C-alpha cells in the first residue's frame, strides 16, 4: 500500500478504489495508539458503495515519525493536505477519538470538504487536567520500558469490560494487544503529548453545519457518554447513537452495531441531499 509526502511528512494510507472517481468517498482517521487497522470491518462493509481511504497519523502505524508537528492543528493540516494530494474535493469523514479531534477542526475550518462528519468516542474539550498526570506517567513508562511493558495497563482504557471479559474473543484481544505493542515508543509518546496538550473547540461547535453523527460506547471510560451528549447539544441537527457493550474502540468491539448506525446515518444524508 502507498505512502505519500504531504506537509513535510511521509503518510501511509490505504485506498479501496484509487481509480474510481464515481463513488462517494469515506475517509477514516484513527485514534491514539492505533492505525488504519481499527477500521478494517467498516471498510469491508462500506467499500462496495464508497471509495474508502484510511491513513495513519504521523508517528503512528506506518507513517513517518517526525521531530515535531503532533499538535491537533498540524495534524488537521496533514489530513487536509492528504485529501488535496489525492484530489478529494468532498468526503464523508469518520474520526475516532484523536481522529474525531481532527474531524471537528476540518468541519470548523473547511466545511466545504465534508459531505458528512462521523465522530466516534471523542470530545470537543481539552484533556481533563485530572487525566494529565496519568498520561505523563504513561509517557515516562513508555520511554523507559517500551510499549510492550505498559500495554496491558492501557487495554482497559481502550476497550470496554464486555470485550475484555469475553472468553470467546481472547484471540482477538491478544491480536489488538499485539497491535498496540507494535507502536514505536518515540512516535507514540509524541502523539500522546499532542493529545494531552490539545486545545478545546467546544465553543466553535455551533459553527458546524455539516450533517453530523456522534457515536459513543456505553462502556467508554476514556470519553464517557456525557462528552458525546455535550457535543450533540452544541452541533445543530446532529444525531447521537450509543453502542451497547462497547468501550473506547467500538469499531473493533461491536463493528456490526457501528456499521448499522453509520449506514442509517449515511442513507439519511443521501436522502436529504437529493
């Protein structure tokens, strides 16, 4: 799969239909500590009807680790530059957690790029000051011990209790633990710092006119329901869906539920645009 140089960084991306200019486009932006892989089941579901593009943020997955540029505004510019380089004029944007921080900024800064916005397990607020010491401890541990040594402690933040306790999904759980452990400690600490130092955009949500779906797992401890509800009330006309039995990585934990609510939302958007 290809890499592309944009905004002074080499970005890895996957494109389900690079030569098809007729299909509407869906762009998938992943959460912290993950990569394009967290959307595999969504892309498998939607690629028949949409050109699906997923990419890795700088410092994560297979994208380049740079010295700087991990703040949310710069990551937003990376994303916009990627769309421009791929000649994408409009897209349905899906962002989970950190990807959602980017989606909100695009909707505020360049709404003409979006046909719709899907915000999964995310927030419009800056990081809760109470969480920052925990993140700082995590970064220190990763720097000194590596991702493998701390990954098991991070799993309950990323996944809900239903997924982690399900004996029938143990092999799947091990798979995602291995994905997390594959993170490069330099890239992931820089990316984490960008997340914890981010500015909030809540006060600007009223400017979003893009059709918006907000999705949250009922077991999400990292960005609980009230954060999603807060965004929902601030974005006029937005829809709010709760995924049962899912934590902070609902696309993996309950993909069928996520695909269903996204499909229903996209159908309504298509109908309204006719």
